[in-house]
C-alpha cells in the first residue's frame, strides 16, 4: 500500500487554470505474484492488480474520484 501526495501544487495551478489544488493524490494498493517453474530463472511469469483510490487532489485535477484499476502481466524468458 502506498500513500501518494504532491510536495507542492503551486506549479500545477496556473497550468490547469485552477486555484487551491489539494496535495493528496490518494492510496495505491497492489497485489502481485510470481511463478518460476522448477525454481529456475530461465522462465518467469509475474502478474497482478493495482488499484488507485483517488484523493482530493486527484479529484481536483481530473474531476473524478472513481477508483482506477490496472492489471499487469510480465513474461521473462532467458536463454
């Protein structure tokens, strides 16, 4: 789990033509797994799911506070 926030939002405000952008981006939760057949490093499969629960600052920028989902899959083959 990660908590994300901007250090400063002053540079975003003129760019987006908005005042008082909140510093909170939100919480990110990630669940991942890795599989290595026969415990070798020649073939690896990893995958997972990540969810961002937006905070007030994210809502100020994108006008949406719906959770964002990301699925990922990684295949590594070494010869």
